[in-house]
């Protein structure tokens, strides 16, 4: 074994051809970006360091075995990627996390292997983990255990960015800004190259947001194009051009999004008004009489999440998604159209234990509280897409379950795809026509048989039908 260690830790450092999942998540979330410094603390063979440098990130790496000469310098962002799970001593684990936090000026990004990977780790029980035949050690975390551990050591509120990836922010305002971007994404501005197109961009923003933007919210080129106009001139031009109905709809949308954000923020720890991003502050001033009033309404919304009758009523009233006796299933494209309390339901689970990557359909259980993110990678192209994986968070205990169907020979599949979408989705007519044809052909007469690939194929054969894309045709050859 390595000197001073109880296991062969260097053997856990694997070679990668691309960014690790946690580093990729941090880049996507804008927590690692050009213009800021970064340190990969315990960088292993250094693949993330090399990949991020190619993305023009100012990053250095240190590892006690592979890069002991690297500098452990304080940096804006510090990555602690799959380090804690290979340390067999609990006190050393805590000290490592604490030192990484000391080095992080803005954010610490912590990741670890998760309990559902236990089947991949073969060995004997050792301390609070597993010692493999190669003498490597693994302590596997649940997503909530990892988040709680990081919170305990750093003494700040943390956010689960993805299952097994936790962000600890040095400043609470940065945490709140991250939550805000997840719930109310940054505004998209129309391209503009002259004053007329710049005014059109402001009108578009006003209609979507329900209020006129401030100069500080605008992209610099746009602000420069409008710099010669006074605020009253700009207001007059917008009032003359903007659609009053669209502005009213924008006010409603912004009000609901703000309530959703404030409710999630309370779930994760609410800060003072001044800690909110400028855009959210302006939304509150435009849509509410005061910050206190907005918070009270958000608090009531969070309380409603505990009311089974209210939640079931919201599911029945939803304009998008498929309601079953146990849950509401909603496609990713339609989530923004479900009632705000149900969006809050999904966001709270994501903040507590991470939202699965690459999901297609979210399942919100109304018997008890649990959220599942289901991945149907071929949803758009396969008339009956197969389930690749599911990730479930039990809300009361924050226990998580991950199931992969990649190696399954008889995967679950979907029917009636149009029911998972909003009515105005452009694919609904095509999916509806297929469902109607399948019903007429008798393919849904035995629902218990068609839930999996083999059962569905058997019913297609029995009914003498086959699928060509999203068209049902008669099967060639004699009927069985």
C-alpha cells in the first residue's frame, strides 16, 4: 500500500478522454469560465486540467501522487472531484474537504461516487466503505449525505447541481444568483444593429417580461445603441409599439416565476432583498407591492406543497402532462406550463439531491412526495421510446434511487406520447394520429401486455401491424 495511506489511492485515478461529469456541469452552469482562476485539488492524472486549459480556463492542478509539485494556490473556483470517496480515514476526509474550502475564493465544487454504483465496486467491507482486491478504497455517498457533509464542513448552505455534485458558495449572493438562473434563465435578447432594431429588442423583452428593462440589464451593444434616448422617450416608444395583451401575459409569467424562485429560495435559505440579482429585484418591484408581500405569497405556495388535496387538484388542472392514479408525468418541453406549485415540487427535489442529466420526462408522485426524472433518449424519433434510466428522490427522507435499463433485454416503453406534452406542442397532432390508429387496430386491448418491448412486439404481431416511423401499417406476410 502507498506510504501513509491505508489503500492504493493512485490506482483510483482513471484516464479520461473528455471532461469529467462534475467539471462539465460546472462549465455548463457558468461556475468555471474564462476570466476566473481555478484549481483541481486532487487532480489525478490531470485530464480535467488539460481539457479546461484548452477551453482557455486559467486552471492549475495538484495531486499528492501524480502532481506533487503543483501549487495549492487559492483560486476563484476549486474542484474536488472524486477525492473524498477514496479516503478511508474519516478525519482525513474532513480535513481534505476543509482545506479545499480554504483555497476556494468563490466556489468549491465537490463530487463523489454514489451509493447506486455499489454493484460496480467489488470487495470486502472496510471502515465505512469497501476495500477492493486491488487495495483501493471507496466510500459511496448518497446525494443528500454528500450535500450535508459539505454543508457541515463549510458551514454554508449548499446546492446539489447534479446527483453527486455539490456547490458551496463563498458568498450567499452567488448561491442565490445560481438558483435564480436555474428558475428564471437570463433573458435572451433579439439581435440589433441599429436604433430601430434595438427598440424592437426592448419591446420584445417588455412583452415577455411584463416590464421595461433597465439599462444595466441590457447587453452593452444594445445599451450603447439606445444611449441617446431618455428613459421617458424609450417608455413612450415602447408603449406605442408593444402589445398590451402580451405585456399582461408577461406580468403573469414573471409574477409566477418570481414566486417560484422565492419559494425555492426559502427551501434552500432566503436572503435579504439586497442579496437578490438585480433582475429579480426589479421583477419584485414591478409585480408586487413589496418584498414582504412577495415573500408571504411564496411562503404560502411552499406550504401548499404539503397539502395532498391541493397538489392533486393542481395535477388535475394541469394543461400539460399525463395524470395516472399515482402521479403526473410531464415532458421536459412542457414543464414550464404546469401549475407553479408543481414546478416548485420538481425544483425542491433538484436543489436537495440534484436533477438527473439528460432526462426527458419528470414524474411527480401525488401519493406521497417523490420526483423521478426519466430518460427516454429517442422520444422524438421512436414512436414508442424505451426507458434508458430513472433517478428518483424521495422528498421526506431525500433517499435516492437510480436504475439503468441500458443492459435490459425487455425495457419499459411509452405509449400515447402526445399525453406527456402540452396541447400546443407542434408534435402533438402526429403523435395523436398514431395513437388513434393503434386504438382502432386493437393494440391497446391488453394494457398489461404492452408496457415492455417484448409484450408490445407480441401485440403488434397479434394484430398484424408494424410501425414505419410514426405510421402504423399492415404487417407483411400471413397473420399468426
